[in-house]
C-alpha cells in the first residue's frame, strides 16, 4: 500500500473468500496457502493468482484488515511488488519531450507562412488576369468605336459621337478604380499576413518560455520530497527547530530502512503556527532535499511501508514528490475527473501517474 496522496492508492478489498480448494493461491511472502479463513490482500492492479499477501507479511492488524475489506468507499489500494515497481519507475523516470513540441510548433509556423505566400501569389495572379481581360475588352471597345466613327464620318450626328466618347471615359475611369482596388487589396493581404505571422511567432515564444520555466522548476525539484504530518518543534530558536526536524527525519528514514539515503537539508514550508502544541493545529509540511535522485527514488519507493510501522507515531505521516505548480494543477484536474466519472457510474478506475486507467482484471478458472 502506498501512503502518498500524489501516488496511486490501490489497496485491494479482495479477500480469499470463495476460493475453492482446487485453485488455492499462496502468500508471496511466507508461502502459506490462501484459504477461506486466511486474512490476505490481492493486488488491485494485476489481480494475479500469485499476487496475494497475508496480513502477517503485510504487518496489518486484524482491525485494520477488517476495515479495509468492509469499507467499500476506502480509497486505499495495495499493489504487488511488480506492479508497484512499474508504476513508480514510469512516474519517476518519464520526462516530457519539450524539444519535440517546440520543433512541432516551428514546423507549424513554416507551413502557415508557406500557405500565406501561396495564397498571396494566387490572389495576385487572379487580379492580374482580371486586369488584363479588362484592358483587352477596353481595347476592343475602343477599336469598335473608332471603326464606328470612321463608318459614320460625315453621317452621324455630333450628339451620338459625344455619347460614345462619354462611355469610353466612364469605362476608363472604372478601369482606374479597379486598378486602385487591386493595389489596396494586395496591401491589405500583406498586412494581414504580417499580423498572423506576428501572432504565431508570439505564441511560439510564449509556449517556449513556459516550457523552459517548467523544465527549470522540475530541475530544482528533482531531488526533493514533501513530508506531511511531522509535528512542529516547540523550540523558539530556528536552529534548534531545524535540528529537531532533522532528527525526526533521520528516525523516519531508519524506519523505512533508508539509512544510506543522504539528506542535504530540511525546510518547513509556510508560516509557523502560533499554537504549536495544539493537537488541532495542522503542522506545516517539510521539504526534504536529498543528495541525489537515487536517494529520492529509494525513499519514495519505501514510503508505502511507513504506515505499516508498529512502533512510532507515523500513522499521520505521508511522503510525496515535490511537484511544480503545473503538475499540481494537472493532478487536481485528474482527481476531480476521476471523482466525476465514478459518480456517473464508471467502476474499476484508478489513477496511475498522469492517467486514469481501468483496473486490470483476470478471469479465474
């Protein structure tokens, strides 16, 4: 079972009830057969026939076991060592491919600009073709008018010739207006293309900056863990309080069998409560900075065993990774989505890393 609110809680509620003698499984810890009378838990993720552990190997009291089995709304889950290792390795080792995202955005900009250039050339060609056709028609009209004038020379009235001249002038004016509109249209298209280009470039710059900031924040937190539930020191001196916290952390690591994990420093997050001795006042969390990522991975993998400790006041203490603001917001949305989907009737859903997945089930023969 894992005690981290930022990791998947997958304690199985499956007991050994209902298993026939022909298909008995055994405890992965001590090897005893899992019968109807055996108090044991099965892995909630793979639910394999070999993924059982008895309460003795899990260090669970009878009262805790009965509560886990009877409470349908309990959010705790138990994972076998194989499933737990797969989930932890995937969460701890995955890194976003931000370079690929930036390259994709840049490729999008290039495709957009190529499209705009192609559109501009097409519009310009269409405008030029229309202008040429108008000029050809005007030339033909002028030629016809000239022929008409020559054929009517000395015969037509002055009024008719004047009307024809006026029509030519009107056509020439319209031609000039069309040319002006074509030029204005070209300028407008160029301005629009520049505006779109600027918007795209700014969007890429903002996204790149955000990705850079997120990477820097993850780099700062790559060796850090957050611990909740450790009581505040009553000392008035900050140096003594830090020493007290360091001592409690050392005891916790010993309980987790992580004595070789080196702690660089511990920091209390947030304002110190005024009523430190009040049991109703929630203690501020501790940020524990390890010497290396390997030390951090070792502690987070062992954290699931903290609440199983028979001695020490560790029942209210839990550990999770030091997440960035963006990661915390993503986690909050996933938790809310999981809750909404369960309320709508979906079942067997669990939160694994940054995804909501269907819990694996196997048919037993």
